[in-house]
C-alpha cells in the first residue's frame, strides 16, 4: 500500500536544505547555472528571519516528497548542472536548520575588467552588508563549524567588510575558505588564512605573460598578481598547495598551446601545485546554445598532458565539466 503513494524519483539536494548564497540583490539557496530556491528577493539589508528561510526549505522538500506532485524537479532547479548528484529513489528525510554551505557573492565592484565577465551589466558596489548576517547565523547556532565557504564577486577583496569577514569566519569554523580573487590586492587576512591552512585561493591570470593578461583583464596588473602570489608563498610555504592558478580559454586571445605552455611553466616555476582549466562560462553556458569549439578538446588534452609532465595537479569545475560533457555528446551525435 505504501508503494502506491511513492514516486520513482526524488530530488534530495544538499544545497536546497543547507546552503546560503548571498547574491548582489537576493539571498538564495545556491549559485549553480539554475535559479534555485530564493529566500529574499530584492534584498537590500535588514534583519533576516532564519526560521522563515528554514520554512521555505521545508516547503520545497514537502512538495518534492508529495505523491500528488508528479514533478521530481522544481521549476527553479531545472537544467541545474548538479542535479545528477542528488536524484534518489527515496523520500527526502527531515533535516535540521543548519547551514554548512556559505557563498559570498554580494559585491559587484572589481579591480579588473575581464572580457569574459558574467556581470559586466550589473550595477557596481553592494546593496547590503553580510557580516551582521554571518554573526547572526553564529549567534543562533545555525552555522556549522564545518561550513564550506566560497567567497567571490565582483572582487571580494575590495569589499569593505572582507578582512573582518575572513577573521570572523577563521575564529569560528574549522573548515577551509575558498576565495576567488583577481590577486591584484594583497591581503593580510588571506595570508593569515593560508598560515592556518584554512584557505584555498583561486586566482585566474589566464596567461603566462603581461601582454596576454592585459588583453583579457584590460588592466596592467600582471606583475602585481605574480608578485603577490610569490609573497604569499614566501610567508607561508604551504601556500604552494593552497593557491590554485586558473586558465580560462578566451577565443582569439589565449586559445593556443603556446599561451597555455607559458602559463603552466609560470605556475611550475613559482612552485604552484594545482591548476585549473575553464572555458568562457558566459559565452558557452548550457542554456545559451553556443557550441563549444572542437579545438577546445585538443587544447584540454594538451593542458592535461603538459600539466602531468610538470607534476601539476589539474582540478575541475562541475559546471564547466557539465558544459563540456554536453558539448561532447552533441559532437558525437553530429558525426
């Protein structure tokens, strides 16, 4: 009888249950390629009711579990690149009001002007402060000490609360903070986080030389970035393992083996252990319809092979892999 009121599939998404994303003008559950559940729209500051947030989470799960709701995937989650990781054949169990994924993405100002920027059209600056919200999560015992923290932008290091935010988190959580930054500004708070082995720093020079960097970033700060990386390493030797250098393929600028080799040789010379290869997400994101060029797969193979020869570990981004896997399938069907 129980089977008559069950569904073949359920979405048991960890982000829906335990994640917070502080976006420029809203507070949401996630930051994938899909919209996801939104807790506060057009948010410009003020008190946040964490019980209200929890109730919204539970409503989503109640609809997902309901036999009378035939949809496995809520409309706001369709085509999410993370879906395959969270589809199950069992009902979603009750869950506590705990946040263990925290994303800071509220500041849209930047100190570079990347040609591939996803947010070039957005108003600069920020609409609200996040430090009071983080302190509220801590005071209300909602934030887990094992919270995964991801800080991005815009450029997060020029956000006025950045240093205080990092130190507050370092004093509370025991896990690591992943910071996506241009690397143009040197931060003592990042140095301290690296010293405590509580930081993963992701920097995207996208080039191994000043001229190519200027074409992509549209600022002349290549030497500043490289010097800052070297300074972090000189102060904290383990920074070599905790700084990730990223190379985003940009059409007609760095989409060739020579530029890639220059980048990888630079990473090796500085003692960096981890690199990452991405594509222009804004141009080739899944819902935009632009076909990933065939030559990209040769470039990816070259990047992987040269990294292996240099002893560099290649890390991956789920959203980029999702785009590339779909592009590969389309290519196979076409041939």
